């Protein structure tokens, strides 16, 4: 491992195989913590190495989560580096770091992990939102779906343990000037709404998947900010309908047939937005809550 280049890469790959096949041997020889220090160093100094070193270090960490969660959690610098890898330019690095963090959210050690440092939950959520807010060409459905799952698990933790969202310098406050600055759920939904403003069916559908997942799992948490969710869904509906109508009008004028691809994006986005709207309406305790919120969103849109 101490040799840079192919030998270091080979050592990371071999250690990954050992973790998979000889976990008991690693435990008996007390080798795990030594190697976690190596992985921590590799990720901390990732800018000085090739992307392969970073990727295979993350793969090793991912394999260690099966039997060595407690060992990993003792290395806060390692966890910080993994969170930073969420916004690495390389898609494999983003995906592997996302899987590791999702593992901690689905395990019984989520609160232990998040209590390592104030503000750590905010950093994770912010970086996942950064993944969502990329161009259509950079969008990855697998990565986005994993991000949606992680945010859905993070949502109740933001309410139950708000200290996980605040560092001494108050990270959320730097991101907002709203009077609801101290509400991490409001901040999350506001950021999702902003991401959905720009056109792009893949980006918007990822946001709408978040809305659907939040509605199904924890509607009571997001209900006070209903208008933020309805705003993006309404905008998508109007734009998609206008685009479809314009295409149909152009088709009638020119008598030319359009390829399916030209219709797929608006139709799919519009259909999914309608489904999410119906889901939210069903979850509302009374139809008037939904109708009043939607009427206010429409009023602002047309003013």
C-alpha cells in the first residue's frame, strides 16, 4: 500500500477480497483498524491520487460495513471524506459513497454516525441535493433513486434530532434568509422546489419522487410546507401541457409526424406530476387543505 501506483491499487483490491472472504481472520489479527487508517488516509488525500485509488478505497469501506460498523464509526475523518465524495466528479465514486452512507441510514447505527459532528446531517443532505441539481446529461437514475431513499430516511431524523443539522457556524442559516431558517425540513423542501424550477424531466422527476416518498412515509412532517411541493408540481404540469399542445399544433400545421421521443419527456413528467398530486391530496386530512394550498400556488403563478 505504501507504494503509489499499481501496487497500491492492487493492495486495496486484495484487502477488499480479504474482507469478503476472511473477516474472522482480520478480526483475530486485529488488522481492521490498521487498514481503516490506511483507507482514511487514502480518502483524505484523494486529490493527490488517481480516481481508482479513491474508488477502491470506498469499495473496501463498503465491504467493511457488513461486519465492522463500529470500527468505522470511530474514524470521523473517514466519514467526513466519504460525505465529500458525494460530489466528486467521477460517477463511480459518487455512487459508492452514496451506498455507504445509505447503509448507515438503514442500519441501527444512524444516530451514532450522525452524532459524530454537529451539522453532519446537513452536509449529507446538501451534497445529495447537489447530485440532483446537475444537467440532464449528467443525471443517473440509480444515483438519484438512492439519494431519494437516503433523504426519505433522513427526513424524520431532521425533526427528531435538529442538532444534526446545525454546526457552530449555523450552516443552514448561511443557506437561507427566510424567517423559517431554523426549520431544516422547510430548508430541504425549499431547495427541492428550487431544483425543480429549471426545465429537465430527469431532474424534476427525481424531486417528485422525493415528494412522493415523503408523502407516503412521513406526510405529517412535510404537510406544513405543502405549498412548496405543490408549486413545482403545478409548474411542471403547466409547462408540460403547453409543450404538448404546441407540438400538436405544429404537427397539424405541417402534417409531419413526430417521433415518440419528442412526446415522451413532457408526457412522462406530466403523468408523474399528476400521480404525485393525487397522492398528496389523498394524504391530506381534508380536501379543503389541499384545495386551499393549491389555489394559493395557482394565484402566485398567475400573478
